[in-house]
C-alpha cells in the first residue's frame, strides 16, 4: 500500500538550537571543544550522515565555530551531502587526522570526545595531545539527545504508525505452512513501499518454541496451526527508528498461552502506570517484576520470567538512553521516549513480548502505539 502521510523533518533551525545547547555545555564544563565522530551524534547535531571507516571524518565544535574534519579525497562528496554550514578542513592520506585536530584545539585546552569514537582513534589523539587533555563527552551529549523535541516525537510517531500498519498486513498474511523467511521478506517489501529509509532495519519472526528466544532462532521456521507467533520489526524515517513487537496466536484455545499473555499485558500496563515525571527508570522495571512475582514468575532474571531489562530509549539509535532497567536511578523527564516490553519467557515452550513505546510529557506518559487487545487480537 502507499503511505500517504506527510513526513516530518528536522529543520536546520532545530539543529542550530541543538548546537547552541551543546555550546552552553562546552562553556559550563570549561572545555575547548567537543569532537563528534562518524556516529549518530554527528547526524544529530549537523545533519551529516557518514559511516565509520579507518579514515576519520567528523566535526569539531567549539563555543563559536564548527569545523568538519574530512579526508581530502572525500571533500567533494561531503560538500554534496546535507549538513550545517561550517569550514571543511582536510587531511591527506600521508597525514594524521589526529594531529590536525590537536592543532585546532586551543593550547592546553580540554577536548571532550563523542563516546562512539573507536579506541584506536582515542589512542591517536592521546599520542598527539596527552590523555590528560581528553575528556568523556558521552554524558553531556547523551543528556541532550535523551530529551526529544516535538519534531523528533513526530518522526518517531510517523515511523511507528508505518510499522504498525505493516504488522496489520502481516497478520492478514499469516497461515499454517508459511515460512518465517517469507514473512521477513514481506515485511521488508512493505516497509520499502511505504517509504522507509531502507526497508526493515531488523526483523525477528519466530514461531512456536522459538518465541522463547528473545532475539529469535537461526534457520527458517514453518508456522504450525497451534504455534505462538512473535514478530518484532522496525524501520527508519529520516534516521529515526520504529520498533514494535506483537505476540499472538491465530486461533484461541491454548489456555497456558492465554493466561501468560494477560500477565504480560498486565506487566506492560504497570510500567505505563509507573511512568511519572521524576520517577527513577529502575522503578518502572520494578513495577513489571512486581506483577510477574505476583504470578510466581521470576524473581529477578530467573526463568520463567523476565530475562532482560524492561525497556530502552529510542531515537536515531534503536537502543539508547534512557534504559528502563534495575539500578538506573536516572529520573524520567518530559521528552524522553522509550520502549515498554517486559517479555515473559517460558524456556522451551514459548515467549511473549508485547512491545510498544511511550514518551513523557509534563502531564505523564503517552503511548506512541496502542497496546494489543488480546491473545488472538494483536491490535486495539
């Protein structure tokens, strides 16, 4: 089908506002600059998308300027790609990009590093500048990226709506005898036809006992009439991810599965109800496990029960902060967006993951997709 909605976009003004907030942090922390590598952080602040290689490409941000550090032979390509205005500084094949960066940083100044930079480049910078002048910039960058703007929420909502529609189409396709590989191929085609950046970013299709493996089983599977079905997939729109899981059966009658499905749904709702501004991320994980313990599942990561964290943040990366996990005392704040997926695993039998995402407003949480309706009704 054709996806007819208007795609939201991140504007240049929004990226400039992001840089302004980063520069405030640079000044507050007494830093000379922040170095962004070829990561989603470069995409977030500048709009430039680049895949990492052994040759460094990135951006040096100071309190007043932004400079792109680019291999000489890639300059013409970078000039054609979307990015915020800034000076392009090149280094040639026999030269050191780390040495170029060191010359640009004020004498004695501290350089904060994008924590997605590879270790070999950290060592190159340390050799040029001294490790004492290098700081971890991950925390201050993540604190900015963790709070989504209205435009980011709109992009994520668009991607979620698209993927939920694909889930609906898959539900109508499924019948005994279909192979999991056929379903994966169908989902990818539908994502592409609907305008996703590059089809499915991932796709897990599991039947029967394979649903008890959180990230799926190797090899092709064939759907049996009484099999549990778990489908977890997503796409990207302008770089922003969707990620939705549905678990169901085509027909009712398996009482053990149905009982477990409603426990899963109860745990998912408990997470939503616990999501309040200022609440610790860990308290949401606690809320899910409390429901499971009431039904004699767990405790902690013991199976049958919940073998992993209850949720993860989502944006330009499919797994990013905030993490909804035991021990994470970070408080929820307006603009945070994260998954709600307290999966229940019964080893060797089946697993149930209902994954929807929510975002925080000043009034509380909002669903990005409405939860499933029942064990044979994966949509509300």
